C-alpha cells in the first residue's frame, strides 16, 4: 500500500489526521495552551478596564452655601469613571477661591454647577448669557423663605399716591441665599439670582434706589 505524504497545502485538520498519535496530542496541547493564553489576556484587559479609577475633587467636610473654598475644604478621591457626574472638577485649583452655591456633603464630588461661576448661571436658567445679580430684599422674612433653586419674579413698587408693583425680572432662579451671621442685620443679607442680561441690568439699577421683593413660582 503506497505511503501517504502530507500535501504542501494541507490544512490544520489534514495535519492533525495525518500525524502520529503522540505528535497529534502534543500539537493539540499547544493549540489549547495558546487559546487559554489568549483568553487570559482578554480577561486581564477587561479586569483592568473594570478597575480603572479617576481622581476627582470632593468635599473634605460638609460645606454650607456661601462657603469660600480653601485647600482645607477639598481633597482628591478616586471614583469609577462611570459614576462621576458630568462637570465634576479634577483639579483642586479649579475649586479653591470659589464660593459654594449649595450644601455639599463630605466626600461628595464637586461639580461646576455647585460653585458660583458663569457655568452655574448658565445652568440655572438654561442660557449661555445668564447673569447673577445680588439682591437685598426689603422683607427679611421673604429672604428666610428662599432656597437655592427657587424660581421667582423680582418686583419693585413705584413711588406714587397709589403705588403699583412692577415686575423687573420674570422666571429668575435663586442660586444662593447668604446665611445669617452674628451681628448682621437681616436687611443686609444678600440673595443671588440668575437672570437674563437685560433683566440683570434692570434689577441692578433698581436695587440702588428702590425696595425690592420677589414672588414665588
């Protein structure tokens, strides 16, 4: 019976069937080892991706609205990138020297809209040209009722025998209410309100000569 010789263009299956039993077993083990090595590399890459961490700026302690941030108030912490909110700060220098616009818990990531910046004004009324205007309200009781995020209209009352209220700015958003402090008069507390550029000019001018108040939405 003529002896079979492997073809030069033989496939892997041909070679396996033509090889002696021991050689075939060795080849199969090598193929299996290569496959396992490839699987190990894939699993290692997936595990590395799953454990990838991102350093972000977080509050080092509980922070109250109106707090000017210092290096002692913030720190870096590692988070899973998938859990990091949009706009989270990654550089401590971007947080310090800014004022906190709302309460922040210790360990909470600090985002750009939690600080008094142009980004906060834009986010508050969904306008890239938004402005933040400081307002002192005539009625301190109204100031006590205001909270960050409240939507209000800013009004003034004209000086006449029958004073009529005039709306200076509609659908403005409160971004900060200054806290009470010892020795400070209630009328000195400031409310920061985000509004359009035109409304901001009107309200800023009126605040110099007129009494102001707000109505809630």
